[in-house]
C-alpha cells in the first residue's frame, strides 16, 4: 500500500488527467453510479445544503469585473469580493460587515495576469477561461476546521453520493523554514470522519499553504481529491475541493503573525464537480457544455465532437470545439458584466479571447460569418437563470460579438496572406521574422494576438523569433514611456536643404485632408477609410534622398497625400502600415509621421525594396487613432470645464495626449482645491453623458477674430482654420453676437476628434502638480480606465472609513492600536500611488494624516502605560540589584525600550537588559547601562554580544541599544547577557 500512496502523491495534480491519444475519454464512465441530476441541480444542491442545513446566507456572484482591486484583471476566485473582511478593511456600517457564514456560486475568469489558463484551453479536457466557483465562508471564527471539514464530507458523501473510497485528502505537512509545524488538527479531523490513514497525505507549503498575496491573511489548507481510477491500477487524483484556514498574517518583512480573528475560505469548481458526478473524465462532456457543442456542430457542419486531444485530434477539430465553447461563455459573461473587448487591461485580454475564438471557428471549423454571435443564446439558455444579467443583455452581447467577429475576419484574412508570403521566402531552418510578427500582432497593425500567431506558425512547423520579438516589445514599452512624458525625439526629419530641394522641384505640400475621412457607424463604432497615394521621395536614416530603399531598411516616405495624422498640436502621431496597391500581403509598418514645412514624412520599415513612383495604400491603426480621438475631445472638454470652474482667465499652457492618457498644463492663480477638481470632473462627465455632437469645419481665420470665449493658443494658425465645437454647429457658434463659445467648448484645432462625446465614456483626473508657480499640470484618463479608477477610489474610501470607525471606538489594547497605525500607513502608501480620482486622493490623504497623528498619540500613551506597569513589576522582583537581566512579554520593541529607560531612570545605578520572546522563535532585545558603569561597558556591545548569540543583529549607542534575534533556548541567551555584564562590571 505504501507504494500506491507514494504513486498517488506523485500524481497529485490540479487538473483532470489527460487521456492517452486515440482513446475516447467522454465514453468512459468513472463509476457504476446512475447519471445524477443536471448541473443546475448540482449547483442548487450546494447552495441549499449550506443555507438550509447549516444556516449560511446566500450572496449573489460578484461581477467578473473587479471593483476597486487593481491587482486583478478579472475576478478569479470566490473569495475576491470578501477581501475587505479578510484584510480587516470592511466598512463596519456596510452589509458585508455583518457577514458571518455565507455561500455562493461565483463567476470566475482566469485569463491574462498571473493566473491565466487561456493558452491551455482546447489543448486538454479540463482547462477553461470561465468557470463557476462554489464556496462557503466563515468569518471571524464563526466556525473553523472541524465544522468546515465535516460539512464538506457530509455534502460530498451524503448529498451528492460520492463513494467514500474514491476520496483522498491532503493536509499541510509543515514548513520548518517558516517555523510552522504540520497541521495535525486537520489530519486528525479527517481520520475521525473515517478517512483511512493511507488516503490522508501531507504536503508542503507549495501545495497546502494558501496566501492571498505577498502580504496579508494566509494559512494552511486541506484539499479533497477524487480518484479517477476508482481502484483500477494506480490512483489518478484530481483536486475537487480546497478548504483554506486563514489563521496567520504575512507581514511586509515576510514574517507570520497569528490573526486575531480566523476565517474559513473554501472553493470547489462546479465544472469539475459536475464531471465527477456525471461520470465524465472531461468537463466538456457535461451538460454545461453539451448544448454548446451540439450548436457548434449544427451551425458549422464540422464532424461531431469526439473529445480527442493531441495527435489523435486530426485537423484539431475537437480542440476548436473546446476553444469556441469555452470562449463564447467567457465573452458572454464578461460583456454582460460590462467588460468589452478593447486595447488595454482586461478589455485587451477579452479581445484576444474573441480573436482566438474567431480564428478556430473560421479556419478549423469552417464556420460561416456571424457564427459566434449565434451561440450567445445557447449560453444564455444554460446560464441565464443563475446569472440574469445574461438574459438582460443578450442582444447587446450577440451584436458586439458579431461586429468584432466581422472586423477580425478581415484582419485574419490579411494576416494569413502575409504569413504565407513570408514563409515562401524563408529557408528550411529560418525563424519567422520578429518585425513581421510584430506588425501582425495586436501591438502592431493587423491585430492578431501573439499566442494565436504562434499557434498558426506552430501548425506550419515554423518557429517564431521570440528573442527579436521581446526586443521589439521592450522598444515599444520605452516608446510608450516617452509618450507619457514626451521629450523632443530625434526621428527622421527633412532639414533645410531637403525642404529647399523639394520647393525647387515644385513638389506641393502633402495633402493630409484624408486624415479627417472617418465616420460613425449606427452600431457606435468608427470606420476609418484607407488612402491611396504615390511615393514622391524616399529618404535614408541620415536624411539622404534616394530613389529606392532595400529590404529591412528604416526609411522616410514622402507621399502626395496621406490619411496619417502627423504629430502636432499635442496629439501623438498616428501609426499603422501601408501596402503596395494590388499587393496586400507585404506590410510596410509606419511607426510615426512628422510634419516638416508642410510636408509629411512617414517613418517606416521596408520588408522589401520600395521605389519612388510606386502606388501605395495607407491603413491607420484604428484602435490607436480612436484612443487619440477620445483623449483629444476629452482635452477640449477638460479645458472648457476648467474655465467654468476657475474663471475665464484660466489659460492652457500646453498639452499632450496619446491613447493611454492626456496631459494638460494650465495657468491658475492658485493650486486647485479638491472641490475644484471634483467640479471640473463633474462638468466633463455631464457633457459626456449628454452624448453631444462634435462639429468640425474649416472657416476663414478672420471669422474667428472677435468671437467671445473662443479658445486660441499662442501659435500661428493656418488660413482657413479648423474650428471644433461641442454641441453647437460651427456656423452658429461663430455667428454675429453668438455667446456659444462662452457656454460650450469651441476651439481652433487641427486634431482628429470624436463625432459624439459619449464615446469618451468617462474622464478622471488622476494627477495634479505644480510645475512652477501659477502653472498646474493635470493628468487624466478616459473610458474603461476611468471607470476602474473611480471604483478603486470608492474602494479605498471605504477602507479609510472603516479605519476611521475603528479609530473612533477608542479604548484599544496596544496591539490593536499598533495594527491600526500600520493599516493607516499602508493605506497612505496605497493612496499615494493609486490610479484614482485626484480630488478623492487629496481628501483621503488629509483624513489619513489626521488619523495617523491620533493613532500615534494613542500608541505613545498606551506604550507609556504598559511600560510603567512592567517597570514596577520588574523593580519589585529585582529590588536594589545592580544588574537586571530578564524577559518581558510585549509585542513591541518600542515598549521594551521604554521599560528599559524607565527602569534606569528609577534605578540609575542599575544596568538593564530585557528580552521579549515573539511567535515563531523571534526575540526582541533592549538594554541600557548604568550611569556609573565603566567606559568599557557599552550598551551597543552588550546588545551585540547577546543578539549575535541568537543569530541576529543589534544597533544603538554607548548608553542605550536594541536588537533582534532567534532563540530556541531563551535561558541560554539570558545566561550570555548576565555573563557579559558581570565580566564588564
């Protein structure tokens, strides 16, 4: 039996096992039990069990969009919404503060970030990006290990009828490095419940010690595993349920301190539980997925799903089934919760998921256009009763998926042509070029997720130049950093001689009017039209004019016309690519465009020879341009809102914007108050919420000369000049006697703007500082980022309110006061660096500053009181002695030093050294030598001798010193202290 237990331990895994190639795991029953209830009944049985039998409160699933938690892209565990309780930051006036025992089924997404299963989905029979987590919790010691284990065992064996001989358990076997012994309490509980000792396994911290993060609540966990083999051959174990017992707190110094209040946090994946109960080896063969797999088969006419993996899955058909089924569930749930495909953070991950699903459905399953959107009703049918937001938003979900599917199919077709053409020019052992891969990626021009690109190349037996790709990614990150705080970059430029030569040849300035050639579609998306142009001149990197450029060269292109926006007016340059007319499979990436004397120079990379006179077609990076348009229109609204809040004398002194954020420098008479910042944000929000039309028109410069309130900058404007007006047609805004420019944003501007303000979504000022006296710099974000900033601000405000409530209660123990002071300090650090509304940051910082003073004052009083009490006790024990070496019970080094000082003050001819044992073998040390001591007897040397004996360190002066160490034998350390002092005395 020992051998089989060892084999089981070796096979302990976190995923359902993969079956050997060529077998059909979906047809292999796991037990002889009759097929049980459907997944809906399994979910309901869990919730009813904890509510009806054990008095748990049922709480709804939180949104998969984290509220106020920037550490997460998506909610990825059931405990996420309860973090404020675990961290002790829950608002005591909130409903959550009253939670004692609760249960729920939580929607979870594991894609992107540290915990991502995206690339594994489809490759095996178990991974998912969306899953449901069944969980029960006990807060503040409502119940602990014995009750949690008993409930879990009762549910699995009595309610679900899982055979006891198929269940194994694991528990925490201890961690000597951290000074933690084995969790024998959990072991003994399982044994008392009847689990044989041979099926109770111990593991170390990697498997059975759970931590929320680098710091915070943590503790041992015990896991229940199911044996897929059922006694046939060696055990094949799959984790079914994880029970976490939070009883420690991981401090910033990595030490562990006992929590004052313990918690239970359990989690069991519904999909895996249903697979076990329905006798399936694959979660995809349960009724959670079978309706989707059937709909996929009917909708695209592919061969039926057979559950094959690896080499047995010829043509990757079954892989595609799993990818599409999983991804459409994830897309539906995320969009219903307000996360839509986008360009950064969680929206970018969702965009990758959508494009991965489109690729597998279109290329592998040969699905017709619009296929993915047709699957949304099937998801709503299977999950809508449990999560009604799916039913409410089903039409919106289907429309959005269909629109993005159509857009990506066009990208996919273009990308496939580029890949095929590139492969024809590669040698047998050549890697796929990094620059081509970059231009194809989401970071480049076509919009293929890199993992998808790698998969497409893997299917063709070609390796990607990953090192070169990493280098390009680093360069892009550096470029983005420069965009955030721009400096004058030295790119390709036309110098005075090059400009003179163009003028001598009579070359007209570049026609860049096509940059305004875009439209707003009925669906709310923007269409950016391409532009055909002729190459008039080519330039090398050193600025020399040439008739052609060779393969792989950076070059400058001068065209007769362009739809690229060249960097000016504070707006970042467009980027994108161009192709030869009639040759769509060779992309020339354009990294930026610069205006030089009326000519627009495109900086590009030539994958092959390009010549003067050739006809090209230009494509702007649509997501990049739209991001710039959002920020530029938001900048105008912000500028106008500042004048409304601070007065008409408020003048712009500079700006810069890119898709990530906007920066605006304004002349102000005094630093802005939090109230003014909030009012400015509110004004912009109102204009965004009204979804006002944005009008743009070129007019004679003279017509703008005397319009009240019209925004000018101190620069030379062209004639005619472009006017941008929000909510009011330009002709009306510039009409005789018009006051429109005093009531809305009307500016002279050559930039590209939204056609309606609603696309901005939201705007938040996240930074504000004084550049010089009278000049304020504001940083702002929009859209999804702005919403996340507001949610984070609200979450932090609740944490501050909770801390304030704790402070107002007064009369604490010293430990509680110190913990509160630490929490206030932690909150202060978080606030200083959080991406949140600046007005709210300033208000909360002021509140925390006052709270920190009050907490520190209370701590000093409590420490002095505690020190005085311990001083009197020691004086009674060591009355009249010239040397006091003893132990004192305190958790604070500060208190220990105060006791030493008070002892020496009341007994000036006595030398004192005190040790204070701490959890996990740590020891605090403080000492002071008597005024009459010899010069050779110093406190620093005394403390060093004792702390060195304990393997620690010491610091201080000749009179007073302190230190720390670790000692299993405290008496030996005390003996060392006495011997050293007696030798000196």
